[in-house]
C-alpha cells in the first residue's frame, strides 16, 4: 500500500522541488560556437535551437544579415553571428544552427551559429577577465573551462538593443 502523506507535506515537497528546478535553470548556460569563438548564453535568454531552414536574402542589407527564415509561419531576421564580429561567414549547412534569441524581448531575431555545444553549468567555468570592449556591450565576462578553453558570456538584451545590431541596412 502506498505511503500516505498530508497535503501540507506534499505542498512543501513540491515547493522545494520547484525551487531546486528554478535554481538549476538559472545556473544553466547554453554553449554555442560562432566562427572560432565559444559563447555562453544564459538559458533564460536562449530560445529554441533549430536546423537552418531556407533563408530568403534581403537586398541592400549588411553582409552579416543573412536574410529571413520562416519558423512555423513566423518570419525571423537571421544574423550571422560570426560575420557580425568580423569573422568568416557561416555556411548554413551541416552543424550550423539557428538560435532564436529575441522571443523574450518580443523580437523575431535568430543568430546563425556554427554549432550548438550543449548545456553547461556556471560552476564549470572560472573567470579570466572582465568584458574588454565598451563598444560591444553585449560581450560579457571572459571565462575558461577546466581544459583552459576560452568562452565569452553573451548579454542577449544588450546585443538586441545595440544600434549597430539593429541597423542591418547597407550603408
């Protein structure tokens, strides 16, 4: 026969499990690679990760603005995150992925990345240096993993609100 517990005990246990789940999610990071650089995105800021659908080019736009993608009937502007930082453009094939980052901020924006590297814990990294460039406020803390590989924290809100990112028109 199943063990009987009171409603109060059940609610207290449920509250503990929910708090624990929130703490785990808050400390989880999504690892992505864009060009040769590894990035960490807070899971609360990251959206869906998709295989790259066909992209519709947009004339007279910056080279890093790759076009529009239809995701379940909604159009998303696609930014080649490596090319945005001056690296070689990412081919939208193979391991390349779209990271939908703007949904939380009511923007239909996706980052084209070289590959998704999976979930990481904040505890897996140690700080190396503070953000280096005031002209790029979306670049967060520089950290490294146990193997000494460098990673950069991405501040999604700062990226999505930056005038350079918002101005995809060709000069």
